[in-house]
C-alpha cells in the first residue's frame, strides 16, 4: 500500500486577516497548503511553539513579537529588527527572515523613486517602518523623517516638513475594513511632493492615495510589495529560486480578481441590465445599490423620497456605498444620483474601476424615478453628465446590453493587464 504524502503547510500569522490576498498569491508560487492564522497577542507564543506548520508569513502587529521565538535570524532580519517570514528547521526550531526588504525595494524601483531626491516622510514607527527606513538608508537617502503619534516629528507638526519629496505610509490607517480615512488630513500642504507610497493594498486606493491622485501626485499601493515579499518567502519555504517575472504576472492577476467594476450613469440608462450581463460573463456577484437601499429603508425608493425626503435617501445611499465598495471583485450598479454627493467619488473609486454607462437621454424612462419626474431628464442631464464623465475611468456607449457588457469586459482586461 502506497503511503500518502503529507501536504506541506504554511500560512499567515496576524491579528486581523480577512483582508489578506496572501492565500491567492501563494497558490501561484507553490503547491503547498496556505492558511490564515488569526491570533490574539496572548496566543502567539503557544502557537509558535506548538503550531502544525512548516513556515509562516507574519504581518501586523507581530513582526517584532515573533523574534524572541526564533533560534536564528537572517542577516536582513537582524538589520531591520523585524521578521515577516518564519521557517521551521529540521530540529523543530524557527529561523526568522525579512523578505519585506526585497518587497519594499521592488516597489520603490517600480515607483521610479530615487531616495536621494530629498526629504522623505515615513508615516509610522512599527516593524514595516523599520524595514522601509533600512531600505531607504541602503539606497543613500538624503533625509528620512519618521512621523509617529508622540515623537518629535508627529502628526500635529507636519507643516514643518512641507518640503517633503516623497511620503510613505507604513501605518494601517485606511486599511480594510476601516476604509476611507487617511493618516494625513490634507496632502495639499506638501507642495513639493513627487510621489506617495502606501504599503496598504486593500483597498487598492486608500484615502491617502486618492488625495494624491486628486493633486496630480503619482501614487502607488502596496500590492507589488506584497507579491514581491511573498516570492522571497516562497523561496524560503521551498528552498528554490522563483523568477522575478512572476511578480508582475501575479500582481496583474490579483488586480483583475479584486477590483470592482462600478457602473454610474443617468437614471434608467440600463446600469442594472448591463451589470447583470457583465457579472454573468465574469462569474461575479452583482450588487444593485438601489435594491439594498430599499431593503435598508424597508420601503420603495419613491416612498423614501415622499416620506423622508431626498437628503435621507442620499444618506442611505452613501452608507450602502461605504459597505459594498470596500468589498472586492464585484460588479456594482449605482443610482443615477450617486454623483450629487462629492464624498461618494472616493468611496466608489477606493476599490474599483468606474464605468459611465452613456445612453441617448431620449430613450430614458422616468417611471418610478422621483428626481427625473421632478426636474426633467434634460435638466438632469445638463447637471449630471459632466460629473459622470469626470468621475469615470471609461465610457460605455450603445443600446445593446450584451455588446456593452462585452465592451466593458474587454476594456477591463486592457486596463489591468
């Protein structure tokens, strides 16, 4: 009888991991089992001593916590004082490694960042910050300022660093599920800023990155760093060499899987019909925000307008958007008035590509649509069409539902390749 080989087991250790893309990434790098291990601080020691695993990635907030449990540290782990990869040795002991150093270096290279350009602000002082600082110093950075909550350089005196050339966020501020907040209230004070890096990768566009793009500043999330460090970790796990080309392939794949497609456009333009057809082609969940608003209010939309007023409806709409748009890999159809609230623009862009479904306004029905009936389609179009175009990444025209869905799918593939 042939003995069945035990599948090698690896995973990710952290406190909150529901946002993680690591299982998908490691499924591409190796034929091994990869689990998520959410542990409270008091559980970490016992898990490291007795857990059934051959290796682990380590994330917030345990990159320093695991060090006392390591029998040996790699040179990079000693240099940074931070461990994000653990490998169990033959004798059962753990060796600690830092593959984040490679990940940070790779991300900076892809962002075309020259650390010698001038002052660099590093937001946060935790394990990830230490690694970022080590990379910057290894690349002859001129001036690195670490911003912490209580240190000499803190969030209350950011203005004295208004000459910063680059800003790198290493804090979890703005990370899923606490989307929509930024460690910097107003990025406009940094008039000389040439680029912003946020090592958060979920959402794809944090509030900090959205602020940067609004200001015309190049902005980069942490997905390339995540995949690059995972490649190095997989090499440690398997004692093998993996080509760097795999990093970009997997980044593109994860991006395609995780980004939402958010449909905006005039009331009655067919966002729901196109969204359903597109979701079917992509094998994705379809979400209609108007339907969720009705469920939340317990009554039809015309009744919400009549009984509670438009402001109440818009509040419900924004709250629904905050919930659904932080999810990943969905097709989302929004209401026609989503563009009437400026705050909704960042909400729908945080994790998605925004598509304007454009259609001849003479073909739009006003039945069951209070605002269209009250203001008239022509007047509504004059106000909203410029906003739809301003908010969107792509415009999908045409009356044929299936062809429009096909066009959007083709566009999506090109945009995230």
